[in-house]
């Protein structure tokens, strides 16, 4: 953790994404490369980050597969400690390779579900869980875009319903008042998943998905635009307001989700979420 923080702070200080592939891997690398460009184009700075009170989940290694572990620690940004621990996945492609960060997520609320089992415990098969982890990207996407709250087996959570779901609804409403129609689609692109067994025979799953937002004018012949100095505008390379006949914005969403055992009759809960625009295309 100390090595990663030191190298990460050096990269952040330089505002050059060239150093990120040495310390990160997708999906986190994809998100941070975009954040670096946004920060640089907005002429902002990134505060120093340190970690403390760390504990680790280190699963048994399997010959022929990448090794990985999870660090759960308090992150301090610019001298201000986080109110909740950050969960970070580090992976090593081969025994002599560097450890690289693949996920970094901070739950906005405490949950008794976030209790990893012993590292020696086996991950339960999908047949023993309330839902199959591999279906999470599509199921989470459907939950908040098709307004399935209370009808699809997900428990209410700050991350899924208040941050992602309500944010998506509000975004469409704001754009609608500006004469813009937002259509969001799941791209189907896959990213590595990491699964931890929990003490109650459920699992914690790190997953990611990419979505594509298409912005089109509500009226024929109209224009769409991005607000000046918004992250999306900065990512496009034009921090000033960007206007076009149509825009497509790709976004990367990362999640930490608890899936209970099937026998418990419990509901899956999205504990943490982050979203980053990764590319903007003007037409």
C-alpha cells in the first residue's frame, strides 16, 4: 500500500497518465486515465493520498492464475481522512510482476454484510447464491434504468438507488429541460471480477461495466451541448461549452456488491459505486 501510494502520488503530481499503467490495471486504470485528462484540462491538482489502519484479505493462490488481494484501509486525501474504509483490489499477473491496483471503492455506509470469511474459505458456487455474480452488470443496469426498485431482489442502498439511480433520473430531467434526450445503453464490454466469500456464506463482488450515453436533440435540426467546465467537456478537450448535432459519452461504472446465500432469502446490496466518463465523441 505504501509503495502504491508513493508511486500514485508521484503520477498525480505530474498530471501525466503515462505512469499509470505501471501501478494500475483495468478497470481502475481506464477510469484514472480519464480522470487524469479531466483534471489536467481543468487545470486542477490532485491532493496527496495516504492509507492507514489497513487490513487485508489474501485468498489462496491458484497455479496458473493471477494472484490478488484486497486492502481495506482508511484513505487520507490532502490530510482529510475518509469517513469509511476504501476497498482496493491489487493483482499480480505473474510471480515476478508488479502489483497493480484494479479496483478502488469506498462504501458510503456501513453494512454487516461486508464481513469477509477466512481466506481459506471457498467461494460458494453460483447455484448457492441468491443471484449469479456474472449477471451483475446487466442486472444493476436494468435496476436503475428500468426503475425496478423493490421488484428485482436488490435491497435499497445509498450507492445504487440514491447516488446512481436518482443521479441518472436527475440527469435526464436536466438535459430534457435543455432540449436534449439522453439514451443510455450497456455496451457489453467485460472487465475482470473479483469475488470474496463472506462469513454468512454469501459473497462480495467487485464488478465493472461500460455504458454509452447518446445525447440527441429533442427537436429535428437542434443541437446538444455540454456545460462549460464540466467533467465531460474537459474530457473532450474543450473545457469551454461543447456543442454538436449529437454526442456519445462512454462511462465506466465500478461496483462492490454483496450477494447473500440462496438459503438466507436475503437481497443483494450494492455497497459502493463510482462512475467516470472515459471518452466523448462529437458528431
